[in-house]
């Protein structure tokens, strides 16, 4: 090996060591405040970001879908490699009982559980017959999140919104 090759190999090794061998990515932080913890972690994983959960009561977080992200650090839009998620069973200032939660983008079965847990009735509108509820995604809802309502209209599509192939 010549000297130039050794310099190149050394420089590459130094860069890999400084970046943790490429295991962590720095990316803009999405806004996950107010989301269920499982949904927030999936969103951060999809963006290539690590997360650390703070809170969870005396026993910690056992079932992630039962916890909400009340705060996140750093703030959305900031570039980071990891995000701290502060969780609680319910967050102050979030959707009050009788108000519609945001279920757009959720699987239909998950959205139905969320609405049912809040005592809201819902109606599903689709172009085909819904058989396996987990294969459908809520693409739109009426009324919108935060509005008072007793019932909610869910507009769903098979698998993901905007896919005409399915």
C-alpha cells in the first residue's frame, strides 16, 4: 500500500468513528407532541431518529399505546439525532372529552379504538366493503380534530391513502 491509500483509509476510519459508525442519523425532528407514544416512536423511527422516553409512572411504560407525548425535546424542525419524549397518560391542554381526536393516518382498527375509548360514535365511508379493518387507513375525518362532536365520519382507503392500485 502506498502512503496516499493509508491516508484515505485513515480519514474514512476517523469519519466513521466520529459519526458512531453511521448508526445515528441527524435529521429534522418531526412534531410528535400529543401523539400516542407508539405512533410517535414509529414516526421518529421512520425519520431515522432515536428516542428516549421520560415519564411513565411508577412502573414505567408497559403498553406504549396507553401513553401520550406531552412534550418533546428538541422542538420540531430542529436537526438532531435523538429526541426525548416526555409522556403521561393524558396531557394538560390536549383534546378534551367530547372533542374529536386526530385519527387521520391511523389504521382503521386503531382509530376505532381511539374513538370508542372517548365514547364517540363513528361511521366509516369507503368505496369498497371493509372486511379486515387493519388493512384500511383513515385518510380524512369530519369533524376535524379538536372540534366538539358526538359522532365522527371516517373516510378510509385500502392500505394507504392515495393508493389507487389496491
